[in-house]
């Protein structure tokens, strides 16, 4: 009798442990870009309305997210720039393959304080003059003699940010090449508050954070090259290709093994891609064209790991061309 009771207790204990283990497995961990965070957070909230799977979303920056992803600590990594060669190598060394999925466009936005009434537009050349490594620009008058001698305060993403990488690549010609005497933060809301609190300030971050704070900030139209018209960031200018060079794709990177062997991960990513057109727009980013979402969904279904980049950011890439060259 005691033996039967013992076996019964062991069976119940095993069943409880198995149930607990299964419950513990039903967690999808995501981290990475603060720019992509609003999109993924919106998707996670909607997904959890129809699923019992718990989804956690962090925002340690694109670089910080890839560190966790390549250590196997997360199933999905949000990224506002492509994965770097160093990160590819780290993932490979850890035996982690990934599926690269573009999920939206962003208009990386240069902003000034709402009280700044002198800057009407800035050229890529002027932005380079301000932000390049070793820049000695301290006053707006140094940028343009018609501007007031107002002290310039600079705010931008930290060096672990994909936004920092993309901006420095597009404006300074090399990722991570930037003056260092600015106020950095991986939290875009900190940058918003910094620019909003100083009349002479200038900063840059994702379009959604500007849209949420346009009562206290002003987005600056960008002149891509000499003789070109100044173009403001918007969904329309991103889609028609005129907002250059600061229009960029945003990504999620999915652990290929998790996608293949964890049904909840596959279910979540399919839900993400199916609902991205609506949710991306709701959080003030720019959805991909319908045909691009179709191509990205087919790419995920094929479970083809790899990246379409060579380990560096690239300006002006088309989504379907990117998918075709993934290796």
C-alpha cells in the first residue's frame, strides 16, 4: 500500500513538474532596439490577447540585444540596423543561427527644440559638419553665419544603438564614427527630454518618438545633396524614396532553432508579420508595401537562416532584393 502511494505521489510530482516545465517553456524573450520596441511591444500585447504564451520585451539597444541573442538568452532580437560581422561571428561560435526579417521602415528624424526658429533645413554636409568625429562646432553660428550665436547642445543614441550606427554610416560615411562630446542615451525618451529642455539643442532618433512629442520638438527637413530640395520625414517620403539618406528598414532576428522547435515562437512570428501592417502604422512607423510583407512571410516559412548584408549597414536597400541575397 505504501509502495502504491509512493508511486502515486511520484507520478503526481512528475506530472506537476512536467506541467511546470511546459509552462516555463511558454515564454518568448525579446530584447534589443529601443526604436523597434514600440512595434514589438504592440504586437506582444495583441498576441497575448489570443494566446497564453508570455512575451517579454526589453530595450537594451540593438547592440545590447544582439549580445543577449548570441548568448542564447532571447529567442528574438529587435534591431534598427543589420547584424554586424562581429555579432554574426559571436552567434556562429555559440551555434546560433538566425532568420533575418525586415518588419517596417523608419524615418530617422533630426530634431531641434520647438523654440528654435532659425533652422529651416539642414543638409547632409551640415549634419556631417556638426556630428563628424573631432567636430569643433559649439554654436549654431558656426554652422551658418545667418544663425544666432546660440550654444549648441547635442543629444543622440549611445554607441550600442542601431540608430547610432545607421546615422553615422549615412551622415559621416562610417558606422560608429562620431564626435563623442554629446549626451548619449539608449532610451529615446531621455533624448526627447534633453532636446525639449534646451533651446539650442539638436538630436536624432526614430520617427515615432518625434510624433509622440511634436508639441515640444521640431523635425528638420533634410537636403540630401547640393541642389536638392529639403525633404521632411513622413510615411509618404519614406515610401516614395525621397527621404534620403535617413529612411531605413527595421528588423527582427529570430533564433532559427527556436522557430523550428518551439511552436509558440513560430506562432508569434507569423502573428507579428500578419499584424505588422496595422500595428506598425498605429505606433507611427511606416509599414512595408504589401508585396514586401508577402515576401518576408514566405522567407520565414522557408526557415532560411542568414543575412542579406555583409556585416555593415547599407543605405537605400530594397526589401525584396535583400531577401533574395540572404546567405
